[in-house]
């Protein structure tokens, strides 16, 4: 069987280790790489070696909802992504597919379900969501446009965009990234251009179209 490289991107070390063990049991020939935040994911993905499958946590540090999924799918359209999350609301599952996910797994899925899903996706199957429902309410047209724009951002521009949503000012972003404020402004100009907006407020509103409400909010009674 052909050996592949599988990237696990999740900020919880115990869950990363558990997934790594699940893969090792069924697919010992595959190489596994680990990322704990979006910047790690981007560095590994752009590092030169091909990523054949990404297992991606929905709520990753450095991401805004589906932004990490959108970025990866835009840069590596041939590499399938299995989204894994405790947030299994049907609308979340549907939006993940709209943004390019090949499959969606619950973090509570058993070992057999995880292994079978990975095997099926690597064999070319798509739209898998074992034990889950996919809703009828998909991603908005605005979110799809934003996702396309995000896929063209450099990793540094992606970081700046994520920090914008967090409410950081230019000088705070410059401090966090250890760059000059003029560099941040240059990144902002490029982000605005790619998003098709003209202000910080418009950029934040556009980017938050990719956000996902936590499960407790989605499951609360209307």
C-alpha cells in the first residue's frame, strides 16, 4: 500500500495523540505530522513535502471559524480534509462541506468510525459524515467569497486578518508579530484589496461570515 503523509491539526495534545494512535493502528505505513495552531499547519503544508490528508479541528487557535479550512483547500485543492469537531450541529456539518471538507467526524466518534472514514476519504470518497446529519442551511454567498479571498492570503496576511477579528489594533498586531507597524499597514491594504473592502469594520464583518457559534449556543432552544 502506498505510504502517505497525514497532518493532524488540533490544539488539544491528548486528542492529537489519540488520533495519531488511531492512524498508527490501521495505517502504520503512513507518516503523521502534528500541528497545534494554524501557523504550524501553514508552515508544514508549505514546507515542501506533500500533505495527502488533513485532519482539521474546527476550533483551531489562529482561525476564524472555517478560515483555516478555506485557506488550506484553496492552496492544496487535491488534498482532502476531514473536519473533526465536538460541534456537530447539522448546519456546521453542511457549511464544512460547502467550504471544501471531504468528511466531517465527531470528536466522540469511535475508533472504527474514524479509521473507516479516513480510509474511505483516502480512497476518493467525499461527503462522509458517519452518525451525523448535514443540514440544509449551507454557507452564504458572502462566506464563500470571503473563503476564496482567504485562500489567496499569505500566512502572515492570514495572521493579520485573524487578529483583526480579535479586535487588535495595528500597533498591537505589530508587537505580536514582531514587525513594524508600516508592515502591518501594508498587509492590511492587501487584505482589504483581496476581500473587496475599504475599511477595518468591513473586513471584520466579512471575516466573521466564516465564524461558527459554539455548540451550546447552536443547541439552545429558540
